[in-house]
C-alpha cells in the first residue's frame, strides 16, 4: 500500500467530518493513512471511531503548527513525514502552512517528501475583502502600528495575498492546490482546483439515529406548545463571529423561539457574561438547547427543518460555510450578509436572500419575508446547487489532486445554468416586493 500523511491540526467542528471523509477516500484508493492532529478528546468523536479501529489508519500528535519559526516547522514536518514513509503529504489546512511551504524555496534539502497537496479553506478569502475608506494619516499610522504589534508584515511570504499571488505563481511549493472557493478557482487560470466543501458525512452512522430521535421528540413537544411562533435556529458552538447573540436578539424581537443544537456557551470559552436576550427567552419559555455536542447530521437536520429559513449573520465571514450547506441539505433557504462567497452563492443560485452587513433592521425585514412563503419555492434551486457537492464530485477532485484522474469536478457556474440566474433573481425580486 502507498502511504498518505494527512496533516489536520485540529478536530473541532466540521474538521471531524473532513477527517472521516478524507480517510475513507484514501482507504478506498488503497492508501494507508497517518493522521497528524490534536489528540485531545479524540475518543469522544463518534465520527472517528471506525478510524481508531482501522488497521491502516494511525493517529499521531501534530507538532509543527505552533508559534515556532517556519524553518523549524518545516524541519519537524519533514521528519514526521519521513518517519511515516509518506508517498503523499496532504495538508488539510494549508492556510496554516504558508510560511512552512515558502521555507522550502530557500531550503531545498528540506523539501517535503512525496507528492505535496494543499487544501486552502480560508486564506483565499482575501478575494472578497471589502475595501474600507482610508482613515487618514494618523489613523493609518495607528492601524499599521497595531498590525505590527500582532506580527503582521505586509510583504511576508506567509501573508495570504502575497503567498497566493507571488509564491504560488512563481514557485512550485505544491504539486496540487485545492480550494473551497469556486470564485477564486475560476480566476486562477488552472493554478488551483476546486474541492466541494464537505458539510456532512457521505455515509451516516446508525448509532447517531437514537440521538436524532431523542432530540426530535424534545423539539416536537416544545414546538407543539408554541404554535405560530417564528423559529430561529443556531447550530454548533456559540461564537460571537457566527452571530450567536444576534440570533438570540432576533428571536426576542420577533416574539419567536430559539433552538440551539450544540454545546452550551460555557463549554467553548464564550465571554462569561449574562446575555440579556437569552434571559428574556428563558423567562418566556421560548428557548430550547440540546446542551451537548451533536454527533450526527440527522440531529442538526431536525433542528434546521424546524425553521422556515436559516439566518447566518456571520461577522465578516467571506468564505464557504458548512452550516449554510447543512441548511440547504435540510431544504431550507438561507439569509446571509451581502458579502463574500456565501452571498455570491445565494444571489446567483436562488438559495434565499441577503441583507446589508450589520444592518439588523434589514436582517429582521428579510427574515420576515423568508418566514412567509412556502419553503418548497426554493427546492428546485437548492437541489440543483447541491448537485455540485456530491460524493462523486468530491472523489473526482481528489483523484485529480493525487494524479489518479484527469477530469476536474464541475465548478458551480451561473453560465452553466443558463436562465437559472435570471430565475433566481426573479424569485428574490418577487419576495422583496
């Protein structure tokens, strides 16, 4: 068997799904897999239990993504890959390895062994960045001083824009580069290939069915006593950047109820303060929280389907979103800020509506619109869009990266759909009138 060294520094959130699906793919292509990751809490992840028992998969600690110099990180990664006798190195979060990859240029003896493949999840997002107005000379000096204090060097090879626009164009630091952002890939003239985001496992485990059934029973009892209430949902760990408090406030403002499927706020380092909107919802008996990590998409799906639409008020999140794809897989349209890749997908494929970023009045208005029409109105557009995220598309992309195939996956394209884009625009216009 050939050997893959899979670098995945963390197993938080959707990374568990990535780990499972990447390993399943490599095993299906007759590779053995060494997974280098944070081993903390590994046994509690239901998604990964089959891998822990698999004879051709082993887990080792990640030791090269800390605060050490890029040259040191490279040396440690090379040593680990050689110890694993790797034929392929797959950096599942290559965004963490800009400096490390660039360090190969001046250190050819420390070149990573085997075929080098990088998956970029976040660092290509700069393509969607909004250009904010200049703050004046003094403001600019303060801004540069703050950035310098945090180690930002505009011409560092580790900075995303410089890495992708200079290093990746001029040096072969990778044999294959994958990216979740189809807009970025389309602009790169073949330097990158698209990998469909993995929002859910392609094959769910039976043991997760009991979890979903128990949660569905709780939801049914809760919602049956609150008929005609608008439902606001939140999936996963409470985080400010994903709009946890914004959604709590939305549920208060529309006199609705709030459903949270995921760990409680005190389990994830959330600011230790009382959230007034949450207290109000508790006083109204209008909040239901699972209070634990969910292990199966069916559990999240039950939650998502309880709402007529799913609001994702992410703060300057301009890349792909696993929860957005989960909402679409549950058959629900989405409401997102009008910026970045999420908004591009929503606008061009008729997946819901957008609102002006940080304009909560506009968000409430659009939420009321999406809460009214039958969700079936979005079903054809959602089904067509999700065809791009199939297992066969994922395998086609991976085969291309490994050199096992020559065909690229179909890229989500408005042009391919012909009248699809105009149909989506007509749907959005009709709803907002």
